[in-house]
C-alpha cells in the first residue's frame, strides 16, 4: 500500500537546555548573530549541523571576499578579518577588474576565527545538531526541536534566530516563504560544486597567450575523443577562462587554486532527490575540470585535485516573509530607509539556472554600467529592520540569505559580509527586545539602528578600502 504521508506518533522530547537566544546556523550570519546577542547580555546558544563553524565559507568553499566599495564591510566583519589576518588566513584585499574589491580566506582558519570570537563573547555552541522544527505556542516561538546524535531534542528559548540559509526552522514554524526565480521556476540560480587543486605553480611567463591557447585546443581535442562528457568542458571555454584569470587564488602561503568552474542547472534545492542529483553532477564536473587542468594547463603539471566542497554551492533556496521585504527596486535604485540595519553594495548577481554560457552578470549592458558606476562611487541599498523579523510568528527572527527579499535583491545581498551585517542586527534586536520586555515585532527599529551604529564603530580592518570611491586595477577579469 502506498501512502502520501505518515502520521508521526506523539512523543515526549527531552529538553537539552533553556536560553535567552538560540541561533540556528553557524555560518557568517549565525555567528555574527550569536556574538551580538551574547555581547548584549543574552544567554546565547549557537546550533550548527556541521562539526565546525563557518557555514558556506567552509562547507561550500565560498572562500572569496567580494565588495564594490567597502561600505558593506560592517561591524563584526572587521573583527573576523583581523582574526584571519592574525592566523595567516586572509589573502589581502585588492582592486580587481570592473571596479571590484577581492580577497580570499583560508577555509580551515575560518573555523578557528569564529570559534575564537564566539568563545570570547560567551556563546555556547552545539555542533552536529540540525534545526528540525520550531516550538510554537499561540503564535509565539518558544524554542526549537533539534536532530542530534542522541536523537530528537528540544531547546527552549525566548528568542530564536533562523540563520540556516535555507530558512528551515522558520518555514517549519509556518512562516510564509517563496523560492525560485521571477518566472515560476523552482530554481533561482545554478549551483556550483567548488573544488580546490593543490600544488599549482604558475610559470614565470604566466599568462602566456600561446600556452593558454594550446590549453584550450587540448581540451577541445580531448572532448572530441570522448574523454570528457561534462557540458562545462564540451559546450564552453569556461575552464580556460578561469585558469587564465587565476580565479580564485587562496592565501599566499597555499599553492592552491579554488575553482567555481562548475555550473549545475535547474536544481530544485528543496527536492532531496534533485539536490542529490546536483551533488553528483557537480562532483563529476569538478573531476573533469580538474583533470583537464592537470593534463593540459601550464603550471598544473604536478597539481592534484585536493578536495571538493562538502556541499554543493547553493545560492538561493527559501526566501522567508518578514514584516518588510527587500525589493528589486531597493537593490537597483539604491534606496535608503530610516530603519536600515545593513548595507548591501554588490552586483545584481544572478547565476542563470538554465545556461552554461550566460554570464552571472552582464557587464556590457548599459543598465549594469550605470548601476556599477554608482556602486564604485560609494552607493548601496539598505536592508530594513522588518526584513529580519518573521511574519506571523512572534519572537522569531532571520538573518543571511533566507531573510525577506525578492529574487533579484537576494542575489545581491547574499554575499558573506552582508550576511554578517544582517546577523549582527538580528542578534542585537533579539537581545534588545528581551531587555525592553517586548517582542521584536513591537521593538522600535530606531533603537536597533542606534545600537548598531555604536556596536559597529570599530577599527576597520581595511581602512583604505572602506568608502573607496575609485579602483584602478591592473588585473584582468573575464
């Protein structure tokens, strides 16, 4: 007999602990949220499904630091950057083609830096625990249900922050959400299986145009012989382009190249079987790209595939509904709001979900050029306070890429320092609402904004880049 659903029997769930604030998700948003809440006096627990902190930076190898003008480097981000620099885990930021600021982090060092910052703030951690559901009573969030190595357990809390990226806890609580693009598809952007190659040694004459041309021709010949079947190799010159531009190099002490050559199309990130398909397809793409580099690319003669990301790189899944929403118009027109709790100043960065060849950002169109000129001059858009406060459920906040935003806006604000900024805001709001004995919904946004201005008044990690108005790069970009 086939069943479309299964009724789980009622059972008593042991309570692991009681906290003022529980943050689900130990990535950039969640770590910043937990630090902020604890620093404002809240007894805080950070719950993370992996055995380490860092989120997508580590598990998906999203190691690049990207900005346009530096105004989105806020608060906790500067402490994070200084911690990485101290441990030798930061590739110094520099100007890079098209008016970008770029750098990279060592994913292993990221784990230690977040651990340092959370420990200093007094945050308790619970690793290998997956936020499975929320405890809701009369429309109020009272805690979370976790899947742990000991089985299902409950954590009671006065405030819960969903920083899971997928918005899993808030969605289970009944918060409305959406996914996909603006055309009714379940996918919003393509996925990428990031991989690293070790022992890459760039030749002294790099990049040599003739050698790079031979590299491209060798790939085409191998494809013609049937040695590769991935569309990344058979349909595009993507591999050669990424090697030509050294995208992305890691820290100077590591002879490694981290690659985002992979592009897996039309993935529904909330379909378990489809996401499994994406993982397998992405891993095959990574193997073939790495093998082609090892066989044919100058500087890769003794290189090897070091690893692939533990999870395929996922750019968008659920977008939760809040009291306000970051709109596409906000992002395109650089709208400012009096209740702005974070700044975003990155491209409208949609990686097409239906094409191996379309660029993530069309840098040649006039709309891009006009917007990017404003970005270079210091423009940004605000993320409003209501975008981190869940709709319909009290005492529940969200931070990171799952906050309340439209598709195009989310493609811009999903980068790591902006996620940290929204996390810091959510943690601050959670603690301040407790102190004021009110709900985050009823808390005056002006109080949060004022407190964030004080908390973010820290020494910049890169003072020469914050508020930068022009970049004159020598490096090329694709």
